[in-house]
């Protein structure tokens, strides 16, 4: 004969039954279909206001927190979104109807759009969701940005500790104002670089230093995060060239004593050679 133990848990004026049907029942410990790991995580949060957020138990945690209406956990999860878990969190938010978490995941993926393109789980999302993420990435008012050495430019900015190297044009004020960031320090004295905008990222590519040394470095500015990051460098150092954004790719064309074209793919974070320019005169 099998024995059955029932433990009543009172939470938010509701009673939930935890049943242990024993080895003969073969069902283990369940709470109306909820998992033991999920219950343990929720009880840990109730006792300590902390919870371990690891990929292996995400579904247990969200399922249990949603069922027991522990909204504090679901709110906490919106601050625990990372590149390695945001797709799974999004999928779970769809399953369990946690709308705030869903929106937070969409916003995160749009903010880190290019890094997300490189993750295989992102490509498994429905095309409509991926298009929505890209559309969210492009929202906002277009802003004209100038990059250079503005040491001699008076901007009437209090407490200016260093020269500004990035300006934005304020339509309302009809004047140039400092952007809330500057060029990376290793790009301050670089000239002859190429610049282009792709998917609301600003790319600064190549150029030469004042010592006439050409460089292959590629810097990418993300306005959603107000931060610069380095991505894959050019295969060939080049300066005084054309940089073009075309159909989701960036092309570096020509350069000082250089007749080649290479293409940058944000999905793979690499440059590949495309062709050699024909230097023969027309006709």
C-alpha cells in the first residue's frame, strides 16, 4: 500500500497542496504540476529576497512564480536579462504570459541587436519577432552627429574638462551640442578614417595616426547604450577610403594606394575580401 502525505502551504490567502505519493505512486513531489526546483527557488526568494537565476532552472522559476503570482520575482528577472538567456526568457514569457518580461527582452535584444544576430538561438525566433526587434532598434528621432577635433569651438558648456570630439545638432536649439560621449582615446589623433551608420550603429573604421601609420581598427558606437566597442578589424589597413552601408553589410572601398574592397558582416563579426578594383581607364 502506498502512503500519501499532504502539506498545506498558505500564501497570499491561498492554500496550495504539496503531495508526496511515495515510491509506489512514482510521481515524486509535485505542487499541482509545478516542479520541486521551482518551489525551492520561490521559497528561497520569499525567505531571503534573493534568487539564483541560472539558465538550467529558468523555466522552473518562471512557471512557479507565475502560478503563485510572485510578481516580485518576475520583476527581478527583467534586470537579469543577458545575451545568453534573453531568447529563452522571451520564449518563456510568451508561454506563461509575463508581458513585462516579454517587453524587457524585446528591448534588450534591440539594444544589443548586432551581438544578438551572432547567436544561433536568435535566428530560431520567428521572423516576425526578429523584424520587430530590428524595428524597435530603429525607433527614435534621427540626429545629425559630427566627429572631429572641436578644441577651438566654443560650445558654452560649463565644467568642460576635455575637448569634445563628438557633437550632435539640436533641432530645437538650432545649434551644436556635445554628445554624451567622446571618441575612444585611441582614435583621438586618427585621420582619414571611414564612417557609416548601419542598424543605428555608428562605425569608425581604419584611418591613419598623425605619425602616418595606417590602422585597421574598427570601433562601433551604440547610442542605445551610449558606449563604444571594438569589433573585428579590417583585413587590410587602409585610410582615405569610402565606407558604405548597403543591405545590412558595410563595405570598405579602396584607400590610399589600395585597390581592394572588403565587406563586414555584423552577423559573423568578420571582414571578407570582395573584389579588386579595376584600375584601367574607362574607354
